């Protein structure tokens, strides 16, 4: 989140996989409907790049973007002693390493709907 020209630039992250793409699409649309100046990072291992291309086209003339952060085992330095945790779950605690360009990121689960502006949550 950064401030520029009086508007708050929001950074929101999700960590999910292709199995939950319908739920992800719902929450992404609800965010974009209620927020501008927003970058949505989707940390994933298997979401097709075509899914991101559709958002790039739709959002071309807006202040929002949906960013594909595709991860692999090397990026997570996966430790087999954590085999009971999925890689996507592990990625959630690695947000700082995966998104170093952002000073503050709001993480949301993919099974929510955003009914308003998220600015207040980002200034806590």
C-alpha cells in the first residue's frame, strides 16, 4: 500500500490453486467493483496464464491490475518436515519474500466477498 496523489494504492494477495479458481474469480471481481488503485497478487502453482490475460485486457484502462505470482519449490525452499502443510499454505507465510516490492499487503482467503472499500483495513 502506498499513497500517491491523495489516493491509496492497495496491495492484496491471495495464495490458491486452480481448484479454487471460481471462488477466486468471485472475490477478485468483488474487490475490483469496490476498490480502485489496487494490485491483486495471486500466488499460485498452476493457474493458467490465460486467466490472467483476461484480467489484463479488462483492466487495461484502469488503475487496477491482477498479477500472476507463480511459485515453485525453489522459491519456497520447501522443507519436507512440513509435509502436512500444502505449498500454497506455506506461501502465505512467505508473502514478504514473495512480494518484496510491497511495504504492506492485505492477505485474503479466496472464499470471501468484498462489499466495500478496503482502505481502512490497510491503515491499521
